[in-house]
């Protein structure tokens, strides 16, 4: 019973955290892009416009939901749910901190510490593709259908590169458990004075670059936002959605942005590892300090998402596909072969010794 209550509380807290995080992320993106483009950005609702996203969400919640006559109603209604659900489940396997003591109980700051946590992330990200293609096909219109087909082809292309980019991390750490990646990156490198953290972004920098490029495309962000290229296909796979149904697609996109940034921070930036300053902080502050490091790293990666959007123009669709299949995937394969060879030599030695 205690395990059930703990799991239920974690699920509720994770859901609330993701909703609040999405509100802040949308506001953060609009303000940062406005600053980079010499504009003001949201400035009316709340201090510094911080409540503007809440006002927009409230408006969408009460807005009339228009259902076209030729839709496949069951699949049409299912698609937004299938977009949000995998996004919520992915966050449940991400460790945001170490174990803390709360009301006399030891609580792990992870929703579900699965032994196959990384494989679960890859599976859920693949499942989200069904929401896109179903939304496009079930809308009963050629424009969403075109957007759904484009989105599916893009997702398949860059999912392959993303999966290939994380295999070297699995080989290096020897685990697929998310908490295991964090623990494997604890401490500093022995060389160079021992001042550099043992994060995989140093030893596996090409994996980090390949992974980050792939997840930018996977989340349909600029310059890979061909799925929602309004100037070319009206508005993408969710053209025929309005109100709260459209808001669910919008919510899923920003939750996925946060999820992939959190995964990248866990795999390559040490997760919640960071300076602890033991003995100088109160017990509760010391327990929550890893949470601070985790969110700091995640939001720095989110800033990169926003920076790229404000800087780079959209690619053509043929450039998008060529970059994925002819550049990213071959590069990931070549790097994987190199890491595999280096790992084999490190563990078993060379054949001539």
C-alpha cells in the first residue's frame, strides 16, 4: 500500500511539475527570442508578462472545439491523447536528484527507476509518432495528411540517428538505467589535475552533438520544423484541431523539449551531479542541491533550443532528409564503430598482446 501511495504521489507531482515547467518554458522562449530580435515580448499579463502563457492556455481551454464533418472521430479524438501520454511517461524515468528523507521515509527522486530506463525513453518517443500520423490521417483533409506524412518521415529518419548516438553511452557506462548513467559520471577525471568532472560530454562529445541535433529534429524545432511549415502546408498535422485538443499537441511539444533536454543532461552532463559543499549547508538544502544542478543543466540545454530557433532559418524538406540519412546516420554509425573498437580494446586488450 505504501508503494502504491508513493507512486501515486510521484505521478501527481511529476504532472504538476511538467505543467508549471511548460508555462515557464513558453514564456522563457518568447522573452528570449524577443530579446534576440530586439523586441519586447510578453509584457501585459503579470510581471514581465509571466502570466501570458497561463492566459493563453485558459483561452484555449474555453475556446470552441470545431470538429470537421469528414473526420474519423475515434482516431481524431485519440491523437491528442497519444501525443501527451508518452511525453508524461518519459519524464517518469528521469532522475531529478538523489535519495532524500521526507517525513521519515527514504524517497528516490525518480518516478520509476527502471533497469531499462533509456530503452523506455526510446520506445515512448517512437510511440509519439503515431499521434502525428493519426492526427493527419483522421482529420479528413489533405493538408493535415501531408503534414502527418512529412512528420512521420522526419521522425523515423532522426529517431535512427538518435538511437545510434546513445549506444556509445550504453557501452561506456555498461547500463541502460538512467540513475546508473548519473552514478557512472560521479567524480572527476584522474588526469589534468582532477578538476574536470567525469561527464560523458567530454569523452563522448560526438555522441552529444549527434544526439542533440537528432532530438531538435525529433521535437520538430527550428531549423527542422518542416512539420509545421505554415508557408508551405497551411499548419501541419494539427490544422483541423482547435481549443483544448490543439493545446494538447502544443503541450506535448514543449514537454518533449524539456524531456529530451533532461535526458541529454542525464546522459552527458552528469545529471544531478555537482558540487555539494558538505557541512556548509542545512540538511534539507544539501538534499535538494542535486535537484538544482539537474534543472540548471536542463534549462541551459533548453536555452540552446531557443537560441537555435532565433538564429537559424528553416531547412528545405529535401535538405532535411538528406542531412538525416546522408550525414547524421553515417556519422553516428562511424562513431559507434570507433567507440566499440575502443571499448573492446579497453576491456579485452589488443589481439597482439
